[in-house]
């Protein structure tokens, strides 16, 4: 609780000091310079963020496309395996029928 009180007193004191400095022409210049530097910093950070976001978006799109290609290839391979298994089982069934007919004749 004591820390919160000191924090609030510091914030209030900072606002009072900034108000007093802003009323003085030299203090006004200092605050304007600080404000300009903060604005420049935030603009640069925003540009860097947007650049990284665009880069990440490109990577995500590439990964998504690669994943779709892998899924399509897996579907094609599975379909081919199923068809091969069906053909092989049909051949085995035909062979068994032929053998059964030979035995019954």
C-alpha cells in the first residue's frame, strides 16, 4: 500500500513539474524536444513492426501453401495405395475362384 502511495505521489509530482516547465518558454522547448524524440521513436518502432508483420505474413502464406501441397500429395499417394490394394485383392479373389472351380470340377 505504501508503494502505491509513493507511485501515485511520483506521478502527480511529475504532472505538476511538467505543467510548470510547460509554462516557461525554455521548459516548453525542452518538452517539445522530448515529445519530438518520443514521436520519432514510436514511428520507427511502428515501421519496424509493420515490416516484421509483412515478413511473417509472407512466411505464413508460404508455409500454408507448402502444407496444402503436402496434403494433396498425401491424398494422391493414399488414393493410389487404395487402388493398388483393391486391384491386388481382386486378383487374389479371382485366383481363389479359379482354383476353387478347378477343385470342384
